[in-house]
């Protein structure tokens, strides 16, 4: 078995990586990425631009045997089983966020959705690699039973989380779970997620309080991030994106310019960005980025009728103090909206949960939907992080394409992932195992304990 001590630069593999939110957070917390698996070509193009470029500050140590393009996890397991076996006991962490559409309360919660079974591929990878730690992120619905009569309280063996826990237990992992809200980690967005942590049992036995201790360390990291970014309070939407406002009517004069970036077409504009930063969160997100380097700033091209409707919705909800809440059925009927979810933001609250649909949320001040960059800010992606592929897609193409709004909406918030990465490292360091060979003996040093082993 490999050394159980904590290395200076522990390694990880990211499965179902999407555009790289989980990878970014882990990298920022001191982990070294080896490779990632993502099937959607658009999402992988974004991942590649940020983690495989020569100039990347978080460059992955990509193996020569795996082509640097989009892959399905099934193909990698089938085509590269021999290479994966050679990594056994040589990787510290496997992370991943399997597709969650079949679990999500925002969707149809289809128990027959084939994406629900992707966690089984995750388990197959774990069996081959046998890493020390596991991280799996999903929506809370993964731990709610699917039945023909609807959602019921979780019972042992019914939920996909329980199936996952049992499967990993058979591989000799100690597994725990907790619902974490990204807002408690400095992310300016209300986003509850099920986070599963697994620790290989030989290491779990040496952790002072097991998986519970890992979650305690993660929570402590979250408090420190929240103190740094919001002085202990949740970061609001205004604190996150006020520097990206463009105004309405005459107030927008001089604050926009023609959009000339990827996917530019006649009639599109973007914020004429001046980097007037007004919060610690904005300063951290924008650190080291010149105004001309701001990516994915294209504004939606709304008709005047749509803008007027957004204006009325914002004013109506302010009068009734219902900003930050989904419009009621009566409101939707009054405004002639067919969409089930339309949320006018509140400037002084955290953002509502971002989805993959850009028109789910109305900006708190401007009469428009959010830009990709604003969504990225609300997910805690720094401004240097670039996004590739289309901005949006529709119809049947939504099943195969992964445009920018979808990439951001599906991502793990990097700040949440960073706290997870730091928390695991902090708990791991408590093991304090160092092996030295002295006079033909091994001396194992533990915290408050020295034991001689022949």
C-alpha cells in the first residue's frame, strides 16, 4: 500500500469535469490535476483553454496516453483500462459531479434517466485507481427516493446516494455526506448541493474523527472564506456584479460598445468595462485581469417589449417585496409568461440558484437577463477564466451541445470546491505520517505518538 502521509502537492483526477469548476477549486487549494474526463465538446474546449494551455497557472499534468479531447467515461474505461490500472494507488483523489438532471427537483426527476447511473461509472473508476480520497458533488435529490407516486423520504437502499455508499463501502471506503450551501462559502448564490466524501479505510482509521472531521475542516474553511469576502456575511448580488451593470435608457450611454468577441453578430453589445470595483469579492474575482481581457460579456439582444416587461416585473416585485423569489402563478398569468421559473433578482440578497437557462433570472437593476460573465461571477469563477463554444442553443441540440450558459449553470462553484480541497488537506495533515528508514527499521511519527515498527 502507498504512503498515507500528505504530500506537498497531492494529485487528483476529475470525472464528469464539465468546464472545470471543481478542478479550478481543487487547483486553487493546492492540488495537482492529472487529467479530466468530459463528454461534451463545448465544455471540454473551455476546460482545455483554462487547464491545458502552456500559460495556464493551473496546468494539468496530462498523460501522453490520453488524447486531449472530449471523451465519454465509458470509452476511457474500455480503451485505456491497462493505463488506468498502472495508476492504482498512485492518485490521491478522484473527484466528480455525475450528470444530475434525473435527480434535480428543477427537472422532471425521471428515475429511468440513463444519466442517473453515471455514478456507477464513477465507482468503476474508483475500483481501478483505488485513490485515498473521493469527492462527489450532486443535487440534494440524489438522496431522495424516486417512486411512481413522487418523492418520498429517503430509506436505506432506495436512493442513488445509498446505492453509491454501499458500492463504495464494498471497495473498502468510509463514506459520509452533507448538504452544503455555496452561499456559506463566499459564493454569492443560494446553491444547495449534496457533497459526498469518501476516505479509503486504511487512511480513515488514522483520521482523528474520520469523515466527520473532514466535513468539520471544510466548514471551517468556508467560514474563513466568508469572513475574507463578506466579513462573515453572505456576499450579495450587488457585491458580486455591480461593476458589470450597464444601466437603462440614457443611463446606458457610453457604458456599452459593440460586441466583437467569439460569436459576434450584428446588433450585439457588451459592457464598456472600466473595472470600477466596489467590494472585496469583485477585487478577488478581477485580480490580474485587464479590462480588455474580460471574456463572455455579450449582452442579450432583447426587444423593447421584452425590456418593458422586465421593467414592470422588477417594479411590481419591489412594491410587493418579492424580489429574489420565483414569480407566482398569478404573476405569470398577469405578465403573460409561459415559463415556470422567472426570478427577479434582489440586489441585497445572494443570487437565486443559477440554472442552464439564461432567461430564468432577471437582473436586479438592468432590464435584461444576465451575461455569461455575470453568471460566472455568481458561480465564483474568476474573470481570467475564459469560456468557449456557443452562448446558447435550443431545440434538439440541447441534448448534444453544451453552450456557455449551460457550462456555467452546471458547474461546481470554484469557491466551494476550494474549501473542499483545503478541508481535505487540513484533515489529512492531522494524520502526520512520515516514514524514515533508520538502521533497517521504519520509524512512524504520528501527532502525540511515536511507534517503532520492524
